[in-house]
């Protein structure tokens, strides 16, 4: 079982170009799969490439993928300027400023900015030269985020298993007190009849049918059986290597429905308390399930 929350970083160095490609991947919970990529606009079809590289490792969740290309400069290297291109660029700026009647005062900052632009134009980050390195950095980041998701998934599994055990204890409490429910409903009905000064004949067929109907309405044995089945299925899901987050979310809804029905059928204070405790525990499980793939 894996969490949908994670972070991973990878980097690949291209020595001949003195460039480094860095990739950061973050993921958070989401009902469907949403992949968002931020990369140099010159890279074609990078969105589709990322989906291919994911190779089905995500079935849902929101992924933010950030690519960054940096150029390495040795600290000991002197500042290298392309004098010819720099002169041409400055002359073009001066001509434009003169034509538009704009005051032209070149300074050191302008020279540095121009040098940077000219260098990037000379060494563009073309995709065909970077694809292999980008894929390597991406897969390194993906491996790191997988490890984080698995670690968090293990913690979530332990927490959910403990809460499932609590729900099992709640179910046993309900089952224990449910044996008293039918007789209590029967006694309550007979007492109401006595209070109305009605003659009670326990052999009366109509009375027996009413008692049977009353007992059937208060019977929660089916709800207990379904609760046990749902909890057993839950344990199987958290032990599975498949993505089961949606299935567990559905089970939470079914367990909540059974607890509601149980609470409405019984008037025993012990069962009412157990149902409230069960709902509180179930809510904690549901919160954890929202972060499971």
C-alpha cells in the first residue's frame, strides 16, 4: 500500500555541455490522476514523455514535475565575453534608442545581461541533446518519491490496522448487547399494552405476529454479519500490493451505513455508545484512506 503524498529529486550532469538537469516531483492526494509539468518551452511533448516515464506507477493523485537546466561555471574561470557579438548587440541597441529618441547609457549590468542572453543563444537547450539526461534525472526523482510513498504507506497501514481492530471490538460489544435487544423490545411492548389496560393473551395470534414483527425490526444480526465481512475485506485491502484507496473509501461508506442502521434499530444505551465510538474511529480511518493510492 502506498501513500499519494511524496517528494523526489534527481539530477544528471552533461559534462560536455557543462550542464545539469534537475528534476523535482511532488505528489498530493487527488481522486483522479493529474500530471502538471514545468519545463523549458523548447522541449516538445514533454508532458507526454513524463506520462510515459511514469509507466503506470501512479493511478491517481496530483503530480507537479519541475525541470531545471543549469550551466556550470568554474569559479576560477575568468569572465569570457564574445566581443564581436557583444559589440553588434550594443550597436543595435544604440541605433534603436536613437531612432526612438530614448536616452542610451550602457552600464555594467547591461553588459552582463547581454552576455548572458548571447551565451544562451549560442548554446540553446535543445531537446534532442538533453532527452536522455532528462529521463535519467526523472527516473532518479521517481525512485526517490516511490521510496517515500512506500515508507508513508507502511505507517498508514499500521495506523489503519489498529483502528480496524478497534472497530472489531466495537462490533463485538454491539453483538454482545444485541442478544438482549429482542427481549427488551418484547417486554416494552407488553408493558405498553398493560398501561393501556388491555387484556393480554400470549396465545393470541395477532399479538404473536406483532411481537414477531417488532422483534424483526429490532434484529441487528445481519448488520453485525456485514460489519464483520467489511472489516475482513478492509484488512485484505491494506495487505494488498494493488492500489486499493478507492475500494477502501467505498468500504468506509458501507461500514458507516451499517453503523447508522444499527443505531436506529436499537435503543440500548450500550449499543448507542458503541455506535458513536465506531463512527468516530471510522472517521479517522476515512481521513487516512483519502491519502492512499
